[in-house]
C-alpha cells in the first residue's frame, strides 16, 4: 500500500476475531515502531507485547478493578470518565478482546518520552493498516501508570522501574471488513504564513 494512502485510510478498529496474527506480521508492526524518530536518536521507547489470552484477561481484570475504585471528578477527560463508568458496571474489557496488546513505555523524566512514543505508536498503526491488520491506540494503562497494582503487574511483565507507560496499541484481524474510508476533517486547521 502506498504510504499516503496507508496514512489517510487508517481507522481505529475495536472489534477483532480471536486469531492472533502471525508472529512475522506482529514483528513488522513493532519494527515500524522501533524505526520511529526519537529525540536525539535516543531510541528509549520500550515495547512490551502481550499475546497470551489468559495474561490479557488477567490484565483486563486488574484494570477494571482499579478503574472501578476511582471517582469521577468535574472536568475529567471524557474517555477516562467512560472507562471508570464501564468498570463500575463490571466486565470492562479495555483492549476490546484484541489478541495482541503492545504496551509502550519510555524513560521517566525524559522530556521527549510522550513524543517519541507517539511517533512509534503512529508508525505501528500505519504499518498495521498497510498489512491489512486492525489497530487502535489504547491509553488506559497510561492513565493508570502510577496505580500501585497496575504498575506492580507491569513490572512483573518487563516494565523497568525507571520507565513510564506512555500508551498502548491493540492489534489483530478485524472482525469484518476494514473500514478504510477516510473520515472528514472537521478540525486540525491550517494557517499559512
């Protein structure tokens, strides 16, 4: 797929078949993230890849329990609020039952941690689209990065003490046809000077 088309036709996928993509496809997506630009070519973005269904269920249960303990406050980001409400109802599956979840982390205190990670995540989403895979950026672990229970679980899975969770990506075969119709742009204004 041509690069510009892969970018403008990329859409978030939130419904997946249960099939885990071939390891070679997952590796291609991760490699696209590893080749993203980073401040000073620091290359400090860390990718933690979950493909085990039971491990993903355990993580989802932990996330649901920890969000359910949180209170909604005025002015809270709408997606965070939705995660808390869904968790209080029970059974919240923040990763939409995708068979692959790639947690992205970077160094604590590093000024480009979020920018470098965002570049990696975007590269991975574009690569997934080019490979006919569905993907979606997932922020729930970023929101719970300082939660003792979630952090403890992630440390057991390879997160380093000096790292912060900056985002995540779900990946898999879409349940149904990939929607590649570019969305109308209603924002993101351009000012020419």
